[in-house]
């Protein structure tokens, strides 16, 4: 790729139904872990602050509600609430978190 920018190969694609399903899965996973730990969004803000991460309850609630957050944010949340392992097995068969339509 001599003389060609890597950015020139990156194309923005429209959001697909599959992407929306993955966002829903991410949201459900994060919310389930917060519920298991009994942590509210307000408490999450405080726990993230201990790690040096400043955010407010409304912004965090919006980010989680939309399911649009980075892996970095997810990892920060897991560390803040003390979760060391996350179960990614087929969530459609797990009644403890309400299931999902995502077929993995």
C-alpha cells in the first residue's frame, strides 16, 4: 500500500440490524452485571471516580441505554464493580438475565 493512506480504505457503512442486535446484547450484558452486583448508575459513577474516570449519572445512563459504548468503558465498569469474569455463553438459555434474541 505504498503511498496510500490506511484511512482511505476505511468506509463508513450504515448501521445494520445485526449491529443493533450486538448493541442490544452489549447493553443487556452490562445491565445484567450491574444488577448482579446490586450497583445503580449513581453508584457506578462513584466507583468509576475511584479509578480516576469522571462521568455523570445521566451520561452513563444514556450510554448504557443506547448500548453504544466502547470495550474500554465496559472494562472500566467491570473493574469498578468488581467483576472478574463475564459469561458470554448463549444468553437465550439463561433465565437469570432474561434471555436475548441474539443467537450466540
